[in-house]
């Protein structure tokens, strides 16, 4: 099997990921793999590396990074025969945690490069044509991502401080959400559309969401004060945020979100400018992905994914 390893040296916590290039090179040579190891040089480079790997006939492209790196590599692999492996090295690792991937570097490398590993087909999404694999969002959600991406030191404590600072300067938007024949208008603090159940660090924005059910989960959080936000934060980590009276959750294959003006959105933590009208679509089972043999986050081959727990819309 021909492989290519794509390393993002800027992902996650630098101390934990120090020396990762040498470790991967030793892994490749020690197992005599037919593989090339490439380090990214900047935004978008991982997509170019992965696209070249597909053209060169690689059957497996392994990303070493966080959800942003997953996003870049996946862009080149969607609707291709190549499968993606992941060695989680980010600060949140939302998709990796959802799929139950190993968090240790050695174990994750072994799984990602295993020739007979289980390969599942995951859904992906787009927002105004921009792809995402784990989640997208707007409002406070996107503001936190924008601020967090400027930080040199990352991790859960840094994310918590960033989220608090963004909340203290929060801005409410009145948005209209359409899904099929359903249409409603509400004041929102943030709107997230999730493919997996979480942002990362086990913060579950859409509990029980699945990555292979052909649906996306929209979670809209209404404006709240500091005390209410603290309760929502606790619920986020307890996996019960969608049971809050201040949260609206919908499931569908297409959402249209209309907000007062253009602004930023995030796709897997990376921010972009977008118009006032935001269209979110699912691409069912469009990405082949290496998962653990006992992974319960995806249905067994040939079986339909279990239904979720939200108001389901066409």
C-alpha cells in the first residue's frame, strides 16, 4: 500500500508534538513502508499535498494535525478511492474523539497505516461551498475560532479563556433558519451545524449526532447572561446542551440560515468571510476514513446508521 503522511507542525501544543517529524520518519523506515512524509508550509498546503498524493496513486493519506488539518486533507479526498488516516495532534481533536481514535502517537500511527484497517464512509458538509468534516458555525462560535487561531499557546485552558473573552463582547443576531418546509426566526448567540457530536475536548455540541447518517445537526443557542452561559458550558461537557430550554436543535440534509449582514463563519475551526445568506448541505458518505475495528460511531459496513435524537427535517 502506498501512503503519504501530511504533518502540520503548527497544530496543537508544540511541546507535545515536538520531534513528530523524526518519529514518523523512523516509523516509516522501521516498517519499510512505501510512504512519503511531507510537512506543510502554510494554509492550504495540506490540500495540495493530498491532491498530489491521490494523483500519484496513494491509497492512504494520513493527516497529523487537528480538525483544521483534517479539513484541508479531506478536501482532496472527498469522492475519491483514497482513504484518510488521522493521527490526532490538535488542540481539540473533535473528530478523532468522536471516532474513538487512539490519542497516543505510536498507537495512532499503527492504526492509520495498518493495511487491513477498517475503513468507514463518513458524511461531510459544505457551507456556501466551503467544505467541513466535523462542524461549522457562526456568531459567537465563529468569533471564538477567530480569536483562538491567533494564539500561539493552545489547549483547553486557552480555549476557555478565549471563549469567555468572546462571550463578554457578544453580539446577538436575529436569524431565520429554513429546512425543507420548516422555517423559523429567532434571536441567536451562535448557530453550529455539526457532523460529529462535538467541537473537541469532549465538548458535545450535538449529543448523539452521527457522521454516517446522511444528516447534519443544527444547534442554535439563544441569548443568555453570564449565569446562563455557565450552565450551558457545563451542559456542553455533560452532553446535555440540547436539553436546555435556551437551545434549539434540528436535523436535516440542508439548512438555509439568513442573518442581518455578512460576517465570518468557521469550518472545522478555520474562519472565512461569508454572505448574509448561509447555505449548509450534507454530502452523504463522501469520505473514506480509517477507524478502529470496534468503532461504534459508524454503522457496520452495509448497514444503515442509527437514527439520531433531534427533530428530523427533510
